[in-house]
C-alpha cells in the first residue's frame, strides 16, 4: 500500500452527526469524496446532504437522529451495523450554541447546550465505540472548538462543553487503544456557519475575529477537510487522544 492509499476512505462506512448544515454537511461531503459510504444523521435537512452526495456519484443515506435521545441513538447505530456489517468512522459533530452573558444564562439554556454538546457527544461516541470494540477497529473524531482551549465572551456554557470534549476524548483514547480504535478531536476556529452567523452580524465582533486570525481570514469548509480525512484514514493509525486545531493560527498568536 502506497502512502496516498492511506488517505483513501474507499470501502469505509462513516456516520456524521449534525450533517444537515454548516461544517457537518461539509464533513459528510468530504468523506464521501474520499470514498466512504456516509450516513448523515441529523434533522430532516440531512436528506439534502445525502441527496447531494448521491447526485455527485457518492453513496449516502440520511437518518433522523437526536443525539439527546440516548437509547434511540444506540438503536440507530446498531441498525447501521446490521445493515452495513460494520462502522469504521464516527464524526461526532452535532452541536448547538445559545449566545448569552454568563450572568444571564438560564438553566434551560445551560441544559440545552450541555445536553447536545457534551452529553450527546459522550453517549453517541459510546454507541459507536461498542460496535468498534467488537470489530477491533475504528475512528472516532469528536468536534471541539477554539473554546476547548480558551474562553470566549458570551459563550461560557459552550466553552465548558468544548473543554469537556477534550477531556472525554483523551479518556476514550486511553480506554479504546487496546481495541485498535483511535479517538481524536478537531478544534475548528472561526468558520462562517449558521451557528456562528450571529457573531458575524455584529460588526464589532466580526472585526475582532478577523483581526485575531494571523492568516487574515475565517475558515472555509475545505480548510477543515484535510485534517478530517487524515484523522479518519489509515495514515493516522498511530495518533490518538489528540486535538488538532484548524484555526488560521489563532492559538499560536
């Protein structure tokens, strides 16, 4: 096998949560372009992602899934295993944000963000890991953020969840290493997506963001895909428990 073959995802079966929009949609399309069969798990809009993949010559389907429904999620993963015979990749992407000052955060806001970003991430990874343990192979890519490493104003709960993602990623990596399952996290910087759009609608906040990025621009979907394909393919088989930041140099400055 040549080195470039290790970046191919041909024959792999991948699940992407939160695949209906934003970076999740981009991850799903990128995995399919690299050869994977992609199951887009999200709300009803995930069908459009799967349709776009199929129209481009890839292989995809969509499944309605709410990561806060733990037992339902487990059954969905079991059905995917039964249908395809395996599960090679999970991109654990589903996430929400609800911008508010720390002193004004309500219990409902807290529970919503924690429920999707940390509890949902944890138990979705657990459902995938139970399958991967049995087959003694797999890749789990959790999605962190700049907020995994630094605080961001008006995003206290979000940053708390994304810091937690790093902690559970490292622990999962340790426990699953003996089963040949690699667990890493991706830390996107500022990408313009439906979730981050409120930041860009505020001229002062947008200026602050753009001035903080050494490369002078926010990220595009394509900017994230190189790291994603690497961490989901055989080229990264000896890498686990890491978080790779794709941030245009933000954390270096």
